[in-house]
């Protein structure tokens, strides 16, 4: 067997293949990503045997083998643990180092992680849309042996007992969750029950006070669903002020109530425009008022308000919290955000993806109904995950514009890394700041004090590229004629 591996390695060493993964490392990478563990010796042996049977030494001729391997790995308990951890990480929830599957209810029935874990489990197992994590009204938990049905549900989300529907045993894979140990409750039509947001863990991590009025929770919704960080000003500013006080000699015990009050009064630092965040935050927070003490059955109206990726205002009334969360899942920005999350989890945060490739992946994600399991599997089969370089025929004008914009990254993070609607918005800002409408005459960037300034030709090369519709790939303009006109219109009021 060893000999065979050596032979295979020697065979694969030379040439242009070097940048690609070999099948063994691909196996390793899949296993690590899905389960956090190495492949077993048996899995390695099996792969090698298959490769020699097919006289194949590349991933390409082993495609179906890897598809089956991914499928197999995705039904292991280790994968469900890993996925649950990833989702917890996303919600910034504290987690034990691992979440063991199968889940076992403890005697008191207060096993807090089980309902979240089961939600992730069900979403993946049944290949449901990623939306399920946010909107699910099926609440599952372990422990019928120790708890009565209603006690189980109350314990989970503290819903008034009279609203507890009849429990059904989750028909789960018996290998993963013992059949008699998981109960699911269907809260269809409930105004507030909404996936992860109405689990104990979320509601205690993002606690509430009468002054806060659901804003902390609303900010968390913006962060995980729309990738809008909403700067949790309170915690950051407060923490900083406290650290300063400590650095200047105060100790925890000598910090008077007064000092602490002062720190809190300045909680938002010197933010000028409150509406900039609270316009969006408060209408969502309003729908979360019934969540103050557990999950009540009363509805509170609110609105979904934000600016989408093209800077268009979105403003929809919502009848209740669940309704509002469902409305968020209908937004393009939500799609972008979820795909981004899955990409970063599976492929990696450090991997460069061509904006056009990301747009393709996003399109595929939408076409697949945003199904979680399927999307993860596709990402594992993507060239980006395999470390293959995806090359496109790039237009000359794009290359020229990119060379100029490269000079801006001393201060900015790369402009051209975003995609689709977001990239269009970035381009319109660049067009404005470089005054492309007037060939750069009143250019605002880079700032005057900077040592580098673009020549007129350089400004024009950015303009030319935008005039062509800002294609990233030969023959595929990003902007249509109207959009170009608007971006370069000298008459438009800024
Ligand atoms: C950058 C976005 C942002 C801006 C600007 C902003 N806020 Fe906030 N505000 C938040 C977030 C996020 C929270 C919730 C913080 C938390 O509890 O984690 C919050 C919470 C609050 C709270 C509740 C505080 C508490 O103790 O629970 C008040 C009151 C408030 N903001 C008032 C203001 C006022 C007044 C301004 C303008 C001076 C302002 N905010 C500007 C984001 C912002
Ligand atoms: C020396 C640092 C520096 C360099 C170099 C620089 N910028 Fe900026 N840029 C800034 C700062 C600071 C701001 C925020 C203040 C403002 O908007 O004027 C900014 C803002 C911008 C904005 C607005 C961002 C937004 O979200 O509203 C754009 C667009 C922009 N710059 C484009 C460019 C381009 C294009 C270049 C290169 C040709 C460039 N900048 C080079 C410092 C720089």
C-alpha cells in the first residue's frame, strides 16, 4: 500500500498540477471541514484502492467518489456537531467545545443546547433552506422520558402553557437521535416563534432591559440576517471607558456607582446621527417586545427598514416578529449575506473569489432554493475549495482600471472584491469621488495630503472601463447603458 502511495505522489509531483489539491489532500480537507477530524486509515485505503482500480490520480476522474464521500460525511454525528458549532459561532453564542451527538437530555430537562442543535440538525438532514434557522416554527427538543410534553416546550421557550400544541416524535435517524428522545412541537401561525431567535440561548445571550427595549436583539438580527454589523456601540464604548478607568488606577471595587453611571451615559460616544441606526433598529425592536419574558403569544407590529445593497430604501410593515423575519428572508441582501457566510465557513475566509464566480455561486444558491445541505456539498466540490485557479478572460479596460485603483488600498480595503449590486454601489461612489463626470477635474480622492495622485490618463482609464459597462469578464458588462449614464452624468446633483 505504501508503495502505491509513493508511486501516486511521484506521478503527481511535476508540472502545473502543483497548485491543485491531490485526491488525498482533498479527502483530508473535506473531512477536516465537515467533521474537524482526519479521515480514518480505512478511508485513505479505500481512496487509494479506488484510484488504482481506475488508474486515476486526479480529483477530476474521482468526482463521483468524492460526491459520495461528502454525502456520507454529511450524515455523521460529527458533522452535525460541527455545523451546530458554526451556527453558534455565527450568533456569537458561547458553546461548549463540542456538542455531542446523539443528544442526551439531562435529568432536569434543562439541556439548553438541544433545541438549537436539533434545529440545525433538521435543517441539514432534511435539506431545508438556510432560512429555516431563522423562521422555523417547529420546535424540537430531547427528553420526553423526563418531561411532560408541555413542560418540555415551556422549558424551551416559555410559551404560555395553553398554547403548547401536541408534541410529535421527530422521526429522526435512529443512529443520530434516539427515536424516543426527541419531540417536536409545531407552532405554525404563532406570531413570535422564529427559529434560533426564540430559543433560550439567544434570548439570554441578547438580554433585554426596559431602556434597551429589544434593540440589542434587533441588532443581532441585522447582523446575522443582513450582514449589517450595526456597530454594537454600547458594549464597545462602555468596555473601552471601563478599561480606561481601570488603566488609570481605578479597581473594580473602587469604581463608584457614579463612575459606572457616567460610563453608561456616554454609551454611544459622540455619535452624531442617532437616526442612522435607530431608524432601522427600533421598528424591528418593537416587534420583539413580546419576547421580554419568554415568548408570549401577543403580537407587536413593526417595520422592516434598511438600505439594500444598491442603496434603495426598503420599508415594509410587519404584523409581528415572525412576519418580519420572514420578510427579511425575501430580501436580496439576505441572500447575499447567507451565501457569504456559507462560503466563508466552507471555502475559507482567506480565499479570493472572483466577483463573477461569486455571482454564479449566488445564482446557483438561489436556484437551489437556498438549501443548506446541497449548497455546502456544492461548495466542497467548487474549484475554489480545491484550490484550483479559476481564470477568466479579463478585458483590457478592467485591468487598466484595476491597476489604478490598486493605489487606493493604502487606505481602503479593496473595492473590487464585492460583487453584483454591492459592486455597483461601490462603483457609483468611486465615480463620484473621482469626479469621472468631469474627467477628474474636481476629484476628491485620494485626499490632497496623500503622496500619490492619479494622472489624468489614469482617471480616464477608470472612466473608460465604466463607460464600457464595467465588465469583469470579456463580454459581460456589469452595468447597463442607463446605469452607466447615471453614474457619469455631469448634471446629477450629488
Ligand atoms: C452605529 C449605530 C447607532 C447609532 C448611531 C446610535 N445607536 Fe443607539 N443603539 C445602537 C445599538 C446597536 C443599540 C443596542 C445596543 C445593545 O444593547 O447591545 C443601541 C441602544 C440604544 C439605547 C438603549 C440603551 C440601553 O442602555 O439599553 C438608547 C437609549 C440609544 N441607543 C439611544 C441612542 C441615541 C440617543 C443616539 C444618538 C446620540 C444613538 N442611540 C445612536 C446603535 C446605534
Ligand atoms: C490617504 C488615504 C486615502 C487614499 C489613498 C484614498 N482614500 Fe478614499 N477615502 C479616504 C477617507 C479618509 C475617506 C472618508 C472621508 C470621505 O468620504 O471623504 C475616503 C472615502 C472614499 C470614498 C467614499 C466611501 C463611502 O463609503 O462613502 C470613496 C468611494 C473613495 N474614498 C474612493 C477612493 C479612491 C477611488 C481612491 C484611489 C484613487 C482613494 N479613495 C484613495 C482616504 C483615502
